[in-house]
C-alpha cells in the first residue's frame, strides 16, 4: 500500500531522480534517495511543511535536488528505477535513510550536523541526516 499518493508520472519522475542522484551508489543508494524524498512528502515539519506531492518535493526551491538542474535528470525513466521508486512509495525503508530528511555528498568527511540535523550514517559517498523527535516527530510515524 502506498504511503504517499502517486501517479504513473510521479513514479517516473521519482525514478529519474533516483538515477540522477545516486545511480553510482547502486540499488541500495537509489532506494535511500527515494526514502528521503518520500519522507519529505510525508512530514509536516521543517523545510517541508508545504510539500505534499512527489513533484513538489523534487522541484522544491530552495531545498530541492541539484539533479533537476542537469540534463541527465530529464532522460526517460527506465523500468529498473521505476520498480525502485514504487518500492519506496510503498513504504520500503533502508537504513540510514529510514527517517532521514537530508543527505548530501561532501568532498571529505561527513559533518556532525547538516542544516542543524544530526548525522546518522554514511553510505558510500552520501551522508544522511535525520531530525530529532522534538524537531520533526512526523518522520517517525509508522504507516
């Protein structure tokens, strides 16, 4: 059962984001990018109070994704990434992105905080950050 509303266009758009943001990090890395995106749609806190759709999440400004500024994002979605997008839309969560609302790829080590949120863990090149329950309890709600 989907944890956020989605259309076929939303699935394709999310699939393109997964590939553009984390293709080099394999399936697991792409699923984690999807987790962060779905978490942003689900919550009503922090920078994501007015984000209610996959499209709004992807193109949010400020706070969106760098990939949407590059041509690679605009290539046709592939079936492999569509399947991954559907998995995260249906609630599959992968640590360290389980409750994360932010990630980024630093040049060196992961800072202890990003946008005032604590570091959770690194997966390959990306560092993941999740809010505390006091900052954003919504992200910890079960489906």
